[in-house]
């Protein structure tokens, strides 16, 4: 950091605490994906064990390949599995979601003030050989810094 650039000034405003209630809910996407996966595994089992033996077929019988049976079964059983697990997620949301826990939330607002630009003495930063150096420019905005919620954990306890 050079003498021309100064860090932004940080102001933290702590607003009053608010009582909130938090309830748990299932992740629907994961339930749907798990249901579709269970359905595809069931389709694999159906396709594996539903193939007739060569001796059981008449001469002109129309047969389907393993991939055809598996693909069609995967569509059907995967959709049914996703539907059933989605309904299970809704049921869990209704029963487990009734319980809420009260918490106290603290809201902190962090604001950054840019330092005011002051005129810089041009002779102090000029090179010795007599050439003119390009002026150093400060960034237009302060970089965003994440707020760590654990920083104030000791002051709250």
C-alpha cells in the first residue's frame, strides 16, 4: 500500500435484535432424485428378471431387447418413484414442519466510507531520471469483504 492510498473506513451499525421462529423443512429436490433413483433400480431388476428364456418362446414371437425393456421401465418406475418420494417429502414437511424453535436474530449493517482524495505532491513521486511517471489511482469502490458472524460471538455470549 502506498502513501497515496488509504484503506476505507469501516462503520458497523448494530440494529435491535429480532425474535424469529425457525422450522425445518425437507429438501424436495433430494427426495425427488432419490425416488427416481430407486425407481431406476427397480426398473433394472424388472428388466433383468422379466426376459423369457429362449426355450419358452414360440417361433414367431415378438420379443423386446433388454435395453428396450429397461428404458421403458426406467421411465415408468422412475416417475412413480419420484412421485412417491415427493409425496413423502410433503408428508414429512407437514408433520415435522409444525415444530418451530424461537431464536434471536441480530442484524448488523457494515458500511464502508471512502477516504477523501487529497492532492498528492508530484515532486515526491517523480523518478530521478527526469521522466514523468503515471499518477497512481485509487480504486473507485472498496472491495467487498464478507462479514464473519463468529467475530461477534464472544461479545454476545
